[in-house]
C-alpha cells in the first residue's frame, strides 16, 4: 500500500471536548420547595362512617321461606 505510514494521524490519545464534569447541573432541584403544595393534611370527602349500612341484615326473617 502506497499511502500508509503505520500510525493513526489524527488521534492525540485523549477526548478533546469533555472536561470531566456535567456542565448544566447545579446539584439541586430547582422547582421544589420541600413541601406538597396542594394538601391540607386531612381527607376532604370522608365523614368517618359508612353511609349506607344500617347495622342489620334487611331481607332475612330467621326462618326457612319455602
């Protein structure tokens, strides 16, 4: 081969455009104030009891119906 000098001509052995760190990260989250913004600490639609149970069975008279 007539045009090969036996070495790579355009590689200096290091990466030319990497400075070893991330350029656009300041180490913290930019839009978080440390608390939840839309929670008042209580459940808004629960009154603490079951709304449709009267505590007894409605259709059993205690005997066989045949």
